[in-house]
C-alpha cells in the first residue's frame, strides 16, 4: 500500500520501536580479536620496557594506533580482557626473532604462537584460540611459501612453489592443534592447502579441529599496516601471483566452493569493508559460516580520521561492523573488537 496508508517512519519513532524491528544484530560474541605475539628480543619481557618506550611487554605499532606487539605474558592478559568483554576468541599472529627461507619457526612446537596458544588455553580455557596458518611472518623473504626459480632472470624471477608449500602448512596446522588451537586458519592462498591440512589433522588425531579457510583473500592495498605490524612485507615482488585480483567476484565464490569441497568448516572474505558484495555471494553459495576480516588498513583509516576529529569513532565502528553482519558475516575479525564490545554492553 502506498502513502499515506503506508508510513515507513511509524516504526522509527522511538528507540524501542527501532529495536523491535531491527533486522541485524551485533554482539561481542560474534567478534574475534587479532593479536600479535612476539618472541623475546622482539618485544620487551615483563618488568622491562621495550625499545620503543611502550609498556612492559608491549611494543606499539605506529601504523595501528592502540595495537601492540605483545610478549607471552602480555598476550595472556589481552586474552583475559577479551574474554571478560564477551569476545568470542582471539586470532594469533607470530612475530619471531629469527627467520629462514622455509619459515621453519611456523611449525616449531616451541614457536611463539604455539607457546601463546598453550598459555592462553591454560589461563582462559573457554576463550577460542584461532591460529593463522601461514609462512610469511617466518620466512626471510616474506612470501607465503617456499621459493623456486621461475622464468626470467630479473630480481623478481622467483615464485612460490605451491605444492612444496602444502606439506609445511600442514605441519604448521598440526603443530598448532597439538598446542591446543580451537580453530586453524590457513591464510596463504595456496591451491589445495585446505585438503592437505584436513588430511594431516585427521591423520594426527585432530579430526575435530575445524578449519577456517581464508578462501577469498585479495591482493589488497588495505594490508599495509599489518605488514609493518607482523614484519611480513615481501622482500621482492608482491603476492598477486597467489592472492586474488580485487576485480574478480565470481572467482571468489569459486575459491570458497573449492575450499568447502576440501573440508573447510568456515570460510573467510578478506578484506571486509570494500567486499560486502562478496561476503553476501560467498554466504549464499557455500551455506557455511562466513567470517569477514576487518583488516588493518580499514582500522587505521578510522583511527586516523577519528584522531583528526573528522568522524565519531564509536558510531563509525559500530556502523561498519553492523554492515558486515548485514552483508552475511557470521563472525567478524576486527582490531576494534575490545572497543566495540565495551560499546555494545
């Protein structure tokens, strides 16, 4: 029925009416907080200030205001705080003191992520611990796998060996599972990695550990601040040979469906803010739980604009996160998680 019988404003008149008909909910329990945990020598240990003058066990990340690299003790405290705020879980990224060509620190059972996982699960057993499964933070060259010589003889004439990398990713996922990870999340974008990880987990007695696949991960300019935080920028070239072209939507759905066929329990779209159409498309196509990663560049833009007084940070953050839920995200990985959880209480 048309106006004046139909008046859309009737159900917008009060907060109670708006809440009664609200289509999309946003709760702290839908959020995951990414954390950067660093080995001794990278960030100060308890009782000793780090080299940048931050709190003991915290090293501020210049490109991401309010986000720090954390010592093992400090990452446990962050996890306790996240749990107290009702946040669903934390996603761990390692910042090792030493790197090599293969990224062997990634599957070291006494590696920084493994130690952090054990410590968090002991201190806060009900908080979910998700672990990023990739090699880029651990390789001396910054790429997400082992390298082979490719065509040509220029400075970028090396590429990632997809199939040789699968075994290393599987070893990393199994190591994380042994440490107590609740969910392993491969982010490398190698073909076949979900199947390789699923087989390795099942063979090693971890059939119940879910895989959250970074299925539609784009070669995005929004990742810049993260690469400084994790010290994972490629030493040469870029990652467009394995991460997705931001222009491609149908390919994103195809990637997600392939991961489903290989055994993924959840799928992810990354970045989030400029990819709401693909969050929706992947959700419809896979019918699996979908995570959206509200990445470092998205976070940094909001923080910079808020610091300049251009925007209302609280209103903007909650609007962004709600938009991702509306697009179809069941879970949102965001550096805003703690602030958002406080605002939602």
